[in-house]
């Protein structure tokens, strides 16, 4: 048999998986562990994405990980309170939960007591809400087709379990801070979140990934989200690692009828970042919104893959992703819209716009439509270009310096995505970073 | 109104109208593919040693390759050993003039509407006709020769202009480019060759007509067009095949080279037999077409109307190497019943100030699948590159599919690239509007579809545009309701 892609990582992981199993104290016979075992066997059979894999064509994460990440590293360090406070979003009224190197840090987290809301770590939920976890765990995420989901599933222990009861309206956002300590160790961690939103319930969840320090790190996050009938869920993902962190995130969403789901994805920094967002519309009358912004500098490589799968009629999806690429950065976008045969009267829109600021920056974009129903309205558009020279001149003619004029135009370019965030504190946070990047 | 009447008339004749066969005595190679067959074809064509070697190298490369699986099409595996790789209408010595051509053959072309003797004088189109694998007649050769234009069958070119053929063949589509190009390179039997000398503007449309006649054969032809500095040529290609229950393979290669300040316009109306209503039979059309704008200010334009074939796999591409060079791609692809098409283009911007434009209109009906797959690649050096792409899909019925796979890869900040795609169906209000004015539903659909595709049809030379409009109507008949 041929050597699999990423064989050296697999070899290291095999030993770790055995250790991991032993550390579970007799839990290794449970149904949940069976899912882990299946996932690991799958990973061992197929390996990590090969360079020619269409889904990872522009993002050779396997090679980057083999070269840069030592999977045998188990060193863990603590972080100080100041370091933790520094990554939080100012003025955001939220329930904060802090995870350091993947492990839940109770001392820095809020104790949440709200009617209709149940939050616990994923590890605890396996014991306390076994049935719910079994019902949903690994069902939505693409364990079979994505090696990184399989890897995450095999080692799933850390992360959070959130359940919102039917009709509960949770006003306060839930903010999950995942902080990697790259000051003195090379953290590698898997995060597994399960979010169940009950009928007619409403909730907002924020997930923020940061790395402190410049050591190499690897984060692999998987979220499974279930939005029940008539529920409304807003989801934020802000990724702000360092130039030596590797990050992959898979978000899989299932929407039931008349539900509403919004995903906001902001990518700011990292060596190589890959975001997979996968929304399945399983009911009629759903609405799905996807906003994305990536502002890249240095040698950062960000890859956003989104899939919206319209299985049922009369639904609506709208996607807007914008990117600004500076220095030697690289932006990749792949948006897929599927409209199945039954999904008549679907309206699906997708737009991807990119600005390149230097000749060393690149963009690879692939907006993809696959449609099997005839009575639909679908469109996608994508543009790549530079700032409008005439607009720049217009501002300069009014006495605004070129750098400032450039900043104004870039700010305007990003503003519709920022406004779509619809949260003052988060908008302010993104604006501040944008401003500092533009050096005005 | 006469045009509309004709469309209506076409509607009454339901099936594929070019589905007849002619009993031509054919000279065939035995079934199967091996080195001996490659040698057999080469010997049959009395080819020089270098070409035989070229073919054998291609064959060896092909043996190592595997059939591509990435196109969005689905067909039973092809048994490459069950095909006949060479079939030529039997005849004695090569005819000197048309009077000596087999009358049966001439009748075939009359039937196709291509009269090799008379019609050419009226329309002023020089035709090279290829039946099965062999070029049977080329018209207007002498008139063109006066201008220094070479327009002849590929095998003739090998004999008479070996230096030109040897220099340019395989330079745009290398032997190992892809599976079907390699197969073609190994077993190609004939095709057309065209050379336009410096500063010459070809006074008439050049045209090749391809026809598959014999059963169980694959057709592998090669076209090579070389436009020297400052020249211009417009080239047409048409194709038909008989109605048969089994699938037939067609794997062609087209190469275009455009030197400084030259312009090449290549138009195709592809109407191979698409199979019957239940998806039985039809041609597998796996074609590699590529042009290179080598010199500055050169231009290559592809226009295609794809209505036939059971499975189509085809991406006419432009490599924009010269500064200020331009590439264009206009396409209408119609699929009905069980047809599948995966087609599109590649625009590779290498030179500065290069421009490209893509307009693709897909129409799917019945149970067909229609995909657009394209790439726009702006290399680092290609300052001020400009691209505009538009790909629209029209769906008729809820059993068909429309897919879009555009790849856009930009490595230069001054590039400006736009891509737009929409998918929709024919509006009921549009049909109602026509019906209200006494136009029946099917004609209304034909009318709307023609309007939808007009942007592309307008780019076709006049004679072809009329034919293409009729074809559109014909392909879509019975797809409403």
C-alpha cells in the first residue's frame, strides 16, 4: 500500500490515541467512544488531505503541519489574568467562558445561571446529557469526508455543550474564548462544541480564537449546531492568532423549518487558517446569512470554504465575503450553493469581493453553483481588483493625503460586512483592528 | 417571417435530422489499440519517421495516464480495445479534382447541406470535409494558394509542409497534456491544417466539416491553425454523426497559434448525435482546444454552439502571452434528454495589459446536466490584466441540473476581474405574453431562448448563425410542459 498523506502525523497520533483511550477510565466501551474509534480508524485508512485533494487544493495544510507542528508535544502552561483579559472584546456584555490550550479554565469563567440555558463542558455533558450527546454527536459534522473533523472527533473531549430550551430567549451573548499559549510551549488542541437550539429559542454565541506568544501552535475546532423549528441563532467566529499558528475550524449547521441562522466569520491573522462552514437547510422557510471578512498581512494564508445545501423549498440564503490582502498574504474562497431537486422557489445569493494591495498577494476564488431545481433565483458574483484610482484621486484633490484616502476607501469597502455584524461591541472591535492595520 | 416558419417546420420533424448513414465502402483498421495499430495508421498515411516516433511516444505516455474523473459527467467506462481507430472511405488514388471524388460521398455532403461544388461558389466558404477519420475534399485550395494561405488536410500538410507541421504540432497542446490529447496524438488520423502568412487577411471563411459515418469507430482529428504576423482568419467547424445505439468516441485536438498583431476567430457548431430520448447512444465528445496569443496585440476568439453529443468535455482556452493580447470565449451549450455537458474555458493571462471576456449561456432541459467550468488565471507579471466573465444558466423542468465551477486565481494587484453568474427559468409571464399574441408555447420558448443566447449567436458568422438558431429550437423541442 502507498504511504498516506500525512503518514508521519498519523504515526505519532496512533500512540497518543491509545494513551487517550487509557486516560478515559473505563469509558472506552461507551457508544460515544465508539464514534471516536470509528473516526480514528477512518483517519488511519485515508490519511490527511493529499496535495491534489480538490477541497484542499490551494491550502496544503497537511504539508504545513508535517513541517511545522510537533504532534508529540504535550507541554501545557498557564496564562496570567492580564493575558486573558487582553484578548476579550471590550464592552461586550456577555457570559464569558475561557479555555486555555483547549482546557476549560473555571477560575476565569462566569458561572452561568439562566433559565432555559444549560452550559457545561463537553466532557461533563457526555456524562450528564448522554442521550442528547449520542443523538447529535458526529451526526452533522463531516467525519467521513474531512480528515480534520475525523481527527477532532477521535480526540473529542474539550469544548462546550450548550443547550437552549424551547422558547427560551437568551439576551446575553455567550462568549467562548479559546486561548492558546504560545509563549513557552507549542499547544496543539482539539475543540469540540455542540450547540442545540430549541424550538422558537434565540441565542447568540461568539467564538474567539487567540494565541499569545510566537511559538507554533495548531488548533482544530469542530462545531455542530442544531437550529430547531422557528429558532433564531447568531454565531460569530473571530480568529486572531499569530503568524506561527495553524488553525482549522469546521462549523456544521442543520436548520429546521422557519429557522434563522447567521454566521459571521472574521479572520485576522495566522500562518494558515482554514474555515469550513457547512449549512444544511432541512426545512421550508429558512433563512441563512453568512458574512465574512478577512484582512490579511504578512504571509498569512486564509481559506474560507462555505457550503449551503438547500434541501427544501422556499428558503433563502445570502452570503457576503470580503477580503483585503496585503504584503505576501493569500486569500482563498470557495462558496458552494446546492439547490436540490425538491428545493423549488429557493433564493440563494453569494458575493465575494477581494482587494489586492501588493503584487505579492494572491487570491484564489471559486464560487460554485449546483442547481437541480428550475424555479429558483440564484446568483453569484465575484470581483478581484484594486482600489478605484479615480476615487483615490477625488479624495486627494480635496486635500486628503494618499495614505489616509486609501484607508478611507478600504474602510468603506469593509463597512457593509462590519455593519452586518449587528453588535456594537464587536463592530467596534473589528473597526479598531481595521484602523490599526490601515495605520491612520 | 420566413425564418420563423422554418423553425416551426423544423419542429414537426421530431428526431435528429442528420441520423442517416451511407453505405460507403470503408477501409478499416482492426479493433483494438496497441503499438501495431499506431504503426498501422502511420503506415497507412505514409508518414515520415519522426511523426511515427511522435505517435509512439504519445501512445506510451497515454498508457501511463488514467482517464480523468473530475468532470461533472457520468458515463459507463469506455473500452478502448473495443474501438476501431482508423476508418477511411475506400478509394483508389487521391482524387485530383472534385469530379473524381466518389459520387456517393458527394451525395453525403449534399445531404448535409454542404455541396462541395456549387454552394461554395455562392457562399464563398472554403470547406475541408472530413468523413470518419479522413479528409475527403478541400475546396477553394487554389484561390487560397495564390495568397500564400495553406489550407489542406492534415496528412497533406505532413507531406507537403513538414517543416511547418513539425514546428507547431504539439506546441500548444503537448502530447502529455491530458488523457484524451495523448490518445489523439497517438492515433489521430486526419484533420485540417491552416497557415496564414504575414500580413494576409484571409478573404473567406475557412471551414471544416466533420462527419462520423462508420460504426464502432472513434474519430480522432487534429486541427492546427498558424496565423503569422498581422494576419486574420475566421475558421468554422461543424459536425454531425449518424444515429446509432452504441456510444461513439470523438477525441479531437485543436491548436491555434497567433503571432504578433494577428487575429484568429474560431467558431464551432457542434451537433454530434446526442442519443435518443432515453439516453441511448450518442457521441462522447472529449475535445482539447487551446490557442496561444504568442505575439503582442494578437487576439483569439472562440465561439461555440454546443447542441449535440451525449457527453461533452471541452474547454477551449487562450494563453495570453503577448502584451496587449486578447482572448474571447462565447458559448451556448444546450442539453436535453440525458445529455451531459461539462464545458467552459481557461484564460491564462501572462502578458501585460491582456484582456479576456467570457460569455457562457447554458440551457438545460429534460434530464440533462449542464456544467460551466472555467478558470481565469492572472499571473504575477500580467500587470493591468482585465477579465469579465458572465455565465448564465437557464433551467427548463425540474429534472435537469445546472452547475457552475469558476476558478479565479489572481496574483497581480493591478488586475481587475469580475465574475457573474445567474440561474433562472423562463418566466411564465414571458411565455404568457407571447401566447397572448398568438405564438404557441413551443415557438415562444424558441423565441425566448434565442433572445437569451443572442449575445453569443451574434458572434457567429452569418451562415452559421442561422443554422445555430434552428439547432437551438430543434434541440429544445418537446422540453416544455
